[in-house]
């Protein structure tokens, strides 16, 4: 299915997959279990998005605090 095992592994590492996830993906790929493979990848994608949204909320909180401090320092 996917051409180069080394490229798959490299891509999964770049996506911050654990060794366990990488092994699961390779097992699913080798057995031709596309549904299982996609389930693992979508789950990891969801986890990454959840993390991104959490970090974005933290940045928003800091932006608000910075804004308020700058406003107070200008006497507004």
C-alpha cells in the first residue's frame, strides 16, 4: 500500500507519534487493515488538535493579560 517503510516511519516521527503508535501503524499497514490504520492516525490527529487548541487558549489568556497590563501602564 504505502511505498517506503522508512518514509512512513519518518513521517510518523515528524508527527510526534510514539514508538508504540508507529508499530501499530506498521502492523496495520502490513496486514492491509486500512480501517484500523486510519483509526490510529485519526486518533493521533485528534490528540494533536486537542493539544493545539489547549495551547491556543493559553496564548489567548496571556495576550489578554498583556493587553490589560499595557492598558493600565498607559493609564487607560
